[in-house]
C-alpha cells in the first residue's frame, strides 16, 4: 500500500539538520559556495553572450549561441513552413541552421523524433533570440517549481541557481531543465496527483532513453493510475505527430537512427567529451561496441532489478525516487553532462533523508557533492585521462543509496549515528 500524503511530505521535507550534524556545522560554508557559484555563473554567461555574438550568432569558431536550442527552433521553424521533410535531410537542414546563425557551423543534425515537434512548435512562433530567452526562462522555472516540491525554502532556490549542471544547461540552451521538471516533478507529485505525475512521465517521450526504468518502477510500485496516464500521454504525442506530419516523417527519422547511433554514440563524433554513460566509459577503456553494449545491458539489468525491488518493497520515498533517477543514468548508453540537472533532486533527497533519519549525513553530503560536481568535472577529467568518469561517481552513489534501505542486500545497512544532545 502506498504511503499517505502526510508521510510522503515528511519524507520529502526540507532539511531539518540537528544542531551537531555535519550539514548544520558547515551550513555557512555551503551557502557561501552557493552564492559564489551563482555569481560566477552570471559573469560566465554574460561573457558567453559576448563571445557568441562576434560573427553572426556564433563565436567565430562555428559554434552558435544556444547550441542545442538552435536544433529545436530550426526543426520547428521548418515544420511551421511546411518543410518538415527537410528536418532529416542532413544537407538541407544544416544549411537552414547556418542561415539562422548567420555564419558557418560545425555539422548540425536533428536526432529527435517527430513527436518532439509537437512540444517545441510553439517556440518557433517567436524569432530565434526571443525564443531562446523564453526557452531558458520557462524551462528553468519549471525545474525550479518542481525542485521546490523536494526542497522547499531558500535552500531550494540556491540549489536551483547554483548547481553546476544548471550552468551547463543554460550555456548550451540544452533541455536538461525540462527533463528534471518532468522526472523530478512527476516523482514528487506521484502520491498526491498520480495522473498529473503520469502525464509528466509521458512527456519524457522526447528523451525516452532517460526514462527506461520509469515503467519498471511504476509497475513494481503498483502505481497503475500514473502508468496509465503516462502511456496515454505517449500514445497521444505519437498519434498527434503522425496526424500533423504524416508517417513519412517517422520513416525518415528511423532511416537516420542507425547512422546517428554509429556516428554519435559508438564513434562519439562531436559528443564524446560530454558523454558519461557506462557504455561510453567502456569505449574509452578500449572495448569494442559489442562488448560495450553487453556491459551496458548488464548494468541496466542490475540497476533495474534494484529499482524494481525498492519500489516493490515500498522503500522510503526519497530512496526509491533517488534509485530510479540514478538507475536511469546507469541504464542508458546515451547520457550527457547536462542531463544531470535532475541529479539535483537526488542530492536533495539523499541529504534530507540522512539528516532527518540521523544517518551519516556527511557521507550523504559527499555523495551529493560528487553528483552535483560531475557535470562540470566530466569534460576536464575525460580530456586529461581519456576515460569517461560517469560510472566512477554514479555507481558508488547508487550503491550508497541502496544500502540505506534495510534488508535490501545481504550487506548490513548503514548504522544510525547518535548525535550529542
């Protein structure tokens, strides 16, 4: 039986650290670091705007302002003009994107399904720069409102502004805010509004590889209303895209999927330094694609088994939600640094749970820090060592989270600590 709303709200409440907890002792330093990160982010983004408007809307080195968003806007603009067939024509599409940037660009291709156009079409009603501003503002606000459900108060505001993945997402005009809003918001609302939560899960169709374990969790957790709402949302988006653009556009998309998988995922063209999945880590260690896929499948099965067990046993909400998010990270071969915006929810849940349950909150804070810093550390670490660092952080944090649940493994759970009175 699902926990009551009051119980869940208590489990997802803001941090209530004891006077002698590690978090309470270092609270001032943590806040100072957050304020510093926010200020540094503002300065860095202002400089980014300056450098990426030197030659048209680029930095003069074939990189446009709003790197990822220009894909969303360009594909939607073509669809508005009745030229949807050009979206998956690499040459024509790239030339159109260059016409928006006003300068030569590195190879741009659209790798999302036609269903995503249903969600992004409204942004193409605006010119590119205003649309980019609306995209960043609306997506960040959706993420912020969802994060406030997990971490109310000023701590939620600071985390929503200071998390390193937030900076990366803003810098690249990426979609990580939407992923965090849909996944994190859906989990926070699962008990009180399961249908709405299911709709949010269904909207993750735009990036289904980041939601592969959500059906597993909903079924194992007997969340049938949310599962039905998610399925209905997916069916609606698929049907709407077929009606709006025709089955031919889907055929063109599937023709490109295999080529994109080899180009982007297996060969890492243009994205290798951003990728932090187990698959990419195996490739950077020298595994051929077949071996890397086998390792990835094994990791996905093990993560899925732990997630299913946690949801079947109705583990405390912060733990089963954290395991689901982390499990999705471990299960997908295609994971980029900016996707870890939703990791802010895991940081809030883990630290909050350990603090309120009088578990080792220092360990939880270290785990949260590693998860939060991974997005900005991944590229430098990978450049220096040649190894993708994602599994080095994600696997230990996943294991730490699982061990917080009594009787989940043969290994004993972490013991509660006695705080001085």
